[in-house]
C-alpha cells in the first residue's frame, strides 16, 4: 500500500508501507494493505508506519486519513518525523506558550488564545514523541 502524508508546508512521507497505526478520536486504528475504503479524523498523537525494512514514528497534530483503492493519504495540520524534532526548540515553545497563557494582562482575542493553546499542545506532543522514540533506540 502506498502512503502519502501532506501538511500545509510539505509532503512529509511518500512511500510504500505495510502497516499504519494512527491516532483517531475513537482510539488507535491499524491499517493494513487491502483495507476497505475509509475516511477518519485524526487527533494529536503518535503515527507509526511500518515498511518492509523500517519503522517510522511521526508526531501528528490532527488531520484526516483517507484509504481508497489501496492508497492511503493523510492530510495533517502538522506532521514531523520523531528523529527530526528539536526537543530544546519544543521546550522553548512550551515555555513561551505557557507564559502567554498565564499573563492575564494581555488583551488576547479568542482566536489568539486558541492558537497559543494549539502551539502548547504541539510542543508537548513533540517532546513526548521525541523522548519516547529516543528511549526506544538500542544502545
């Protein structure tokens, strides 16, 4: 089965795979070749992709999964390979977002607050996925 992961910025993944484990609002689902056609909403979490020779872990922040005629497409708000996440940058983003949310003096619109909360969730997700992946590496 072919999988393509697309974000607003770039194509994150475009390869043949044998299995997908994806986070949905109803829990994690597994997709194998020849899966029935499907459209599913994806949530923040860990996307695991298995090919014949490798396993990929991707931090995913929302989007949709479509399975159609043996092809899988993920349109995501954000997706990044665990190995490419900069943990220090994610920690800095977390601190920035938390400070902005704590500052009651800021006259922030509802949209600004939602955006900052999304940045906080994204930074926490990045840290979790990157740290989990690094702990799993053989020494």
